[in-house]
């Protein structure tokens, strides 16, 4: 097992940074959708519940886009030459 993880402590490439940034953003959005759904379930008015569900739906669509972009980066269909630091 040690041989498998040897050398993984170095700096990430720009491509890796892009992939992990996209994955992280999608995960945060996914968490937000779950929280908004819970808030909508406990909303005080139907209008409030509807608004929260609409926001959750819009965020869910963005999460799917970011997941798709992350897959494209992993497949090297989208490339970044250098990281923005």
C-alpha cells in the first residue's frame, strides 16, 4: 500500500487543481440543495416553500454542470495550463 501512495505529497498540477475545485464546488452546491430542501419542508408559507424549492432546483442544475465539467477535466477534454494563484 505504501508504494501506491508514495510521491502523492507534491504540488498539484493546474489540471488537478481545476478538477478538485470543480468537485468541491459541486459538493458545496449539493449540500446547499439538501439544506434548502429541509428548510422548504419546514417553511412557514407555501410561497416560501416554493421559493426555496425553486432555488434548490436551480442550484441542482448548476451542480450537474460542474460535475460534467469535472468529468471533462478528468478525461482531459478540458485543460488548464497553469493554476490561478
